[in-house]
């Protein structure tokens, strides 16, 4: 079947936390707290201000003593400082006022598809490198059994895990430290070396073919230059033998 953006760039969502040092999202709050893309939530906790998804900014640091987080703003609040008083921290069913929708696409000025591919390849590398820098400073957790991700110092308590033997865990997640691939999972596809070739790839020669993330392969076919770690996965310097030659190889 014909694929779309969801197949080459899967969307990983996370619960939005108004206070990242507050209590974890409980099971009864799973339909109340908003779920937004995990990359967006990581940027919000890193300092990006989005009016639709506010977050609490502290003026005093919080300290971790013997595994317990001590929040001085919560223990000694100021009378004139009441953060979050007029902010609705959840409620995705309500109608929000979004800015006027732009009908012109962002890449309308790039008529040549090659320019779009080059710009997309650069954006993909910038996003991956940015995620790598942010997760080194802000904790992100993922389940060891399913692809659930929670951006924050601890995971949520929603029992929606449907992975292997979830009945024994009562549907709870086994949280562990997340990586870049957990927030932006690459979907690997076979790298097509010759776009003009009509011969399909042979199953017996799969060890000689290279693999790339679907997004990178799409940009590469449109004219983008593959660099970095993905360049070593292309296997352009490996000569693909014929089926008769492979049978004679030792």
C-alpha cells in the first residue's frame, strides 16, 4: 500500500507536564492531561514557550538530597508569586484559539525538489543533534517493553502497557533511560543504489544491500547528500555480485 508521513516519521507522544518536578501522571488522569509530541515536550521543558502548553519556570533551583527533591519555592512561597494561578494545565477537548492558518506551505519558495531534499536533510541532522544535547541535560524515560516515552525526571503511572507479559505487571511500564532513537525512531528501509533499475532486490543478496532511515532515503533519492553515521550504512563501496557469482564465492 502507499505510505505516508506517519510511516517514514512515526510520531512519539508524551504527557505534557506543567510542573516537571511535581507528581507523576496517575492512571485516572490519562484522559485529562494533554499528550503532545515527545520532541515538542522536550523543547518546552528546555525553555521554549508555547502558549497552548505552559510550564512552570522556577526562579530558585531545586536540590536532590538523598534521592528526595527539595523545592524551596514550594516550601517557602512568596505571597506575590502564585505561579499557574490563571493557567489551565490540561483539557485537550476545549477549543483553543490558534493563529491564522497559513495555506502556503513552508517549502513553497523551494521550487526545485533537490533544494527541498537538502534542506530536509539538514533539518533531520539538526533535530537529531538537538535531541542528543537536550536529553543529556533533561531526563527522558522509555518503557523497556513498549515504545511509550515520558519526558521528565520520572515516568507516569498510567497502566497502558500492552507488551510481553503485561498482565504480570498490571499494565505498568518498566521505565529506563531513553535514547535519541526512542524520541525520533528511525524506520530503516533498503537503500536503492540505482533508481533507474527495474530489477527488484534479491533476497539472497540482502547481506550486500545497505539500509538507511526512511526519511534519509527519501531525501537521498531527491538529491540530498547523506553524511554522518548514515553514510556508512549505504554500502556504496560494496560490489553487489550476481546470483551465480555468489554461489561460486567461498
